[in-house]
C-alpha cells in the first residue's frame, strides 16, 4: 500500500510542479509539460514492479503512436479558447482528439499498425 501511495504522490507531484511553473512562465511550463515525464515515470514503475521487457517496450511503442493524434488539439485549444471559453474549448478538444485518434488508427491499420 505504501508503494501505491508513493507512486500517486510522485506522479501527482509532477503535474502540480508543471502547473506551478506554467503560472510563472508559459514557455517553460509548456516545455516541461511536453517532456515525457509521466511516460518515463510509468516506464520506471513498470520496471520496478518487475514487468517484462516486452510489456515495457510495448508501452513506449504505443505511447509514441497515441501521441501523434493528440497534436491537433494543441493547435486548436489556443485558437478556440477566446472564442468559446474554457469548458467548451476543453470539450471540443476532447472531441477533436477522439476523432483524430479514430482516423489515425484507421490510417495506421493500412500500414499494419494496430492501435485499436
């Protein structure tokens, strides 16, 4: 139980740290958020918990493919925010990301990469 609490605290700490940095510097906050810190923590947790190398490698592999269809959201969000407000922009971003992911998964299937 202590291990799970430690994992939660460290992982949440990264998110809080990024949000605090972003309050002070948009660029630095964005840069730190763009780093794959959560993925690196996840890979570390999997390794420490004696998961197979195959499982750890698969996590990294699929994370790469799943990041690509999220990228349009990062362009759409700042464009829509002043027009729709925060919550509608957040909702639109989620919808665009889900649609982008679906289309991307269909495209990648034709190349032999199974994402769904």
